[in-house]
């Protein structure tokens, strides 16, 4: 005849083993965890496609980069027109 606490002990050991395996980064567990996370977990694409959080675009701050002897120098405002030939790129409205 079995002991009365053998079944609960087995269940407790199984739950402890599952807790250890879920938290571990073992190579034989990771593919299944990643697959589960990709299939059922929330990510940015799934959150935005659900429609309850509107997407928004964040425009970058203006920056204008000019060629120098060393590395490029970038400024928040465009330099005067005489510096236009040194302009190598940037974001924001085109300098005049």
C-alpha cells in the first residue's frame, strides 16, 4: 500500500523540476521557449496590429553634418550659406 503523501510529493517534485527548466537557458529548452514566445507572446508588431494602442511616428531632431579635416561635425541648426559646400547630410528642412 502506498503512502498517503507520495502522490503530492511527486507532484511537488514535478512542479519544482518544471520551474527549474522554465527558468534555465539550456540549449535543449530554448528553441521551445522561443517558439512559444513568438507564437503567443506580445511583441511590438502584435501590440500595434491589435488596434488598441495607436502607432505614432517620432520625427528626429534636426541635425546638419559638415565635412571637417577630422570627422564630421553635426549641429542642430544649419550653418550659413557659405558653408553649404561642406554639408554632407542631415535631417530637417533643407538649409537656405
